[in-house]
């Protein structure tokens, strides 16, 4: 079965072809970051208009790369939500229109399910059940994943998401948008122990997170300092250390609570090298194996949507016949495919 995946929930157009026998055939991403940078954040209307320009040429590009044509497709998966309504509607309407003319089913995929399953696009994937730490621009959640569609929320952020905290802190340091990768870059030059920032909810006894206080602590610190390059790097490092310690402690708490031995890290913050290094070190000691998506599949991409669509198709062959988008969508509401129920 050959599935086309279309991701258009925010500011990346991602298109991919996933073959259920052969795996990922091809994928392409167009990032709108440069276009939104001058506004300091994503402008929804500009995002929608740009997705319109990109979806079909990128689709043609990956079909050509894989020596396939539209007629070879068996299904089209598109991101149904959560995300920006106008941006989602572009992927949904193009995907559904193509599927209608090709007489093939569509699958409206949950964006976070895409992130969560992205580490499975690998030669050495984790096997169900596992715990997932989902750390993206809009979400921070710990999930117990027992199968496709079987997700139990173990804990989540009470306020800002991890990626959002990275971006807001980067902005305070004058690092532009989106600041997560830039902050992580300068943190390499930071002197350890010059500043110490709070670790919010570290000992709260549950698996929830809170990052807005950390951002406020950075603001207070920034206001007291002269922001030369070294000071910026030192604050970036202090922020990253606090963030990484909280994420690791809570993840290990989830491993203990569930008794599972595989941890999957998904979402853009999963690209952070300090998080990866320290998590790998900490988990090895405790007999836990940690899995990451390939770096290019940490942030938004079409491969994760094609893959999640293919998994859903395997379990429930009848696709949707009409489309809707869900700008807000709770992942626990996802239905479990019949054949996947325990
Ligand atoms: P969501 O998936 O919750 O709707 P999103 O799609 O915007 O949000 P992702 O694409 O998964 O989120 O990730 C983007 C986020 O990841 C941004 O906040 C970005 O700053 C952060 N990020 C990317 N690379 C790094 C890095 N190396 N270190 C820290 N943060 C990073
Ligand atoms: Mg993005
Ligand atoms: Fe995302």
C-alpha cells in the first residue's frame, strides 16, 4: 500500500511517500521560517497562502524521485489537527480533492500521533508498549503508548510547552525566531555554574511540568545583566540545564510508574543535543533504552503523517469520505483501531 502524507499544520509543508512493504520512499520539507522571521513568529494567513504554493510541486517532486505517479497511490493521509485552522485546511482540501479524483481513501491524522510514532520510522524501532516524551513547540506530554491509537496521558505541562519556553527564552536573549536551535547552539559556549535557574515542579510527585516560571526567572536575570555574548551563552546554558534536568527526571518517573523499559522522545526539542546526551547516559544506568526520531523527523515533516496514516490504514481499511479539520484536538480522544485492541 502506498500512502501520500501531507503535513501543513503550521509553518512547514511536509510531503512524503510511505510504502507499507518498502518503508519510506521519499520525503520533502519546505520551511517557511525565513518568511515569518521578520514578524518574530508565525503569521497564520501567510502560512496558509504559502502551503497552497508548495503542496502540489512538492508532491510532484517526491513522486518523481520515487518513480511513481498519482495513480500508484492507495491512500492520502493529511494532518487533520491540531494546528492553525487555515493552514490545516490547505493540506486537508488538497489531499481530499486528490483522493476524490483518484477514488482512494483519505486519513485525517492527528499531528501529535505523527510526532509520537515518528521514532518507528527506523531500522531499529521500539516495540509497543513504550513511554513517549513528546516535547514540541506547542505540547509537552508524557504518554504511555500501548499500540497505534492506544495512548494514555501520564502527565503534561500546566502552562508553556518545552519548545515554547526555548523560543521565548531565546527571544529574551535576542536570538530571533525560532530560537530553540539558536539557544542550544550558543549554550555550547556557556560556562557551567555561573547561573542557576529554578527546576519547576521537579519534586511535585506527579508527571506534570510547568515552564512559565523558568521563563520569568530568565527575564529577571536578563534585566540584571549586561547581555554580552558570554553572558548570553551562560544564561542559555543555565536555562537548558534546568529544562533538561526536569525533562529527564519526569521521564524517569514515568518509566518507574509504568515499569516499561523503552522511552521514545519525539517533537522538536528531541533534537536538542544536551537532552539526547544526558538522557542516554541516565537511561543506560537504569536499564531503559531510549529511541529518537532521525533529526529531520523531530520537527514537523510529512514522513510522520504518511507513516501514521499507513499504520491506521493497516488497521482500519475504510478511509474517510469527507474532510474536516480540528484545530484543537485531544489525542486521548483518538479511537483505537479494532484489530489493535487488547
Ligand atoms: P506542535 O507539534 O506541538 O504543534 P510544533 O509543530 O511547532 O508544535 P515541532 O515542530 O515539533 O513543534 O518543534 C518545534 C520546536 O522545537 C520549536 O519550539 C523549536 O524551538 C524547538 N527546537 C527545535 N530544535 C531544537 C533544539 N535543538 N533544541 C531545543 N529546541 C529545539
Ligand atoms: Mg515549525
Ligand atoms: Fe509539530
